[in-house]
C-alpha cells in the first residue's frame, strides 16, 4: 500500500468527502427545547414536549425515563368537538421537517411517576429512533420541568 501526497484543492475535497460520509453515518435527530410539565404531589402522569428534526427519514419508536414507570408516544386531536388522546406507538419524521411535540398535539406521556415533578428539575429521557433501514439509535435528552402556561391547560 502507498500514499499519494495531496495538496491544495485535492486534499480539501478528500477531507470534505470523508467528513460528509462520517456525518451521514451518524445523523442524529436534532432535539430542541425539551421540557416536562410540572405536577402536584398525587399526580401520576405528565407530558414531555420538544421539537424534533432529522436530516433523514426516521421515526421515534420508544421513550423511557427513570422518573416514570412507562412512557408512551401520544397524539391529541379534536373529533366531533371532543378532544381525544391516543397512543400512536411511533412518530414519523420526514427529512428536514420539524415536528413539534406540544400540549394539544403530539407529546410523550410519562406515566406511573415515581415522585412529583417540580419546576426547575431535570428529567432524563431516552429517545429511541429507527431509520428507514430498521437500524435503531438512542439519544439522551435532559428536559427541564416547567409549569404549563395558563392558556395551555387542557380540560
């Protein structure tokens, strides 16, 4: 085996192609503004919210957290003037399109809470994604506990 000396534009092109191939192989989902709704002492469930964006087609397939007995991916929707919530099992992410997990829409339910969630605390979440090839990747997220603004309370 031998090495060819590369200089100038050739070296730059090689470096850029190597960098791009490494980036494509490790394309994580971007998670922004993760937060969890604060609870009162007896409350056993809460919601986690954030924005997700991926450069490639992928899906959120599972969530776990040490603060909850179980976590589920949910959707709220209006049907016949009634707000309904249901587990969806997975959430598809289209390349380059942000998906908001927010009160009144897609969100993560934290159920069987082990303690009340107080404003300012940090809740660790493990998000598991699956790409189009079926390969899975986990991402650790630290979500801040916040009080929900009064306009967003669900009844």
